[in-house]
C-alpha cells in the first residue's frame, strides 16, 4: 500500500521551517509553517489550499509575500490557520499590499 501523504522539508534541516505535504490522487497540498518557499515550484505553490502556521516569527512567515505574489490574479482560496493574533498579522500584511488611492497618498 502506498502512503497517501508525501511530506518534504522544503529548506532542509537548517533552513526556514516549511513542510510541504502532497496528497496522492489529489490536486491539493498543505504547508506547515510558511518559511522561505522560493525553492518550491510555482505549480506546487498554486496547489496549496491550506497553511498551518505555528507562530508568526519571521522564519515561520517570511514566505507569505512570495505566496501572495504567485496567487494574485488567480481565483484561489487558501485557508490560513495560526495562533491567536495571527489573523491580525495577515490583515496588516495585506494592507501594505493594497494600493492606496491618490487622496489617501496626499493625506
């Protein structure tokens, strides 16, 4: 019997923590922690539909910007799970990415 889940440590033992889990017979993947993900192919990143972040230290969350760049313009839902206060950190990250109107820039 072949295993259904295929986990891999994205950055090796000593790099930023990220575990990519592919599922057999499915087109969905899961990430545990969101360290540097540049070594993952865009195809693999676009398969991710759930991300679990243990805490929001930079080495566990630095890959968020890369993920966002790859997913902007695609109709894709990614569920993010994290500890208390995590949603607020994601919200603030997204506020930085949203272009401001000219009237907001002049204020």
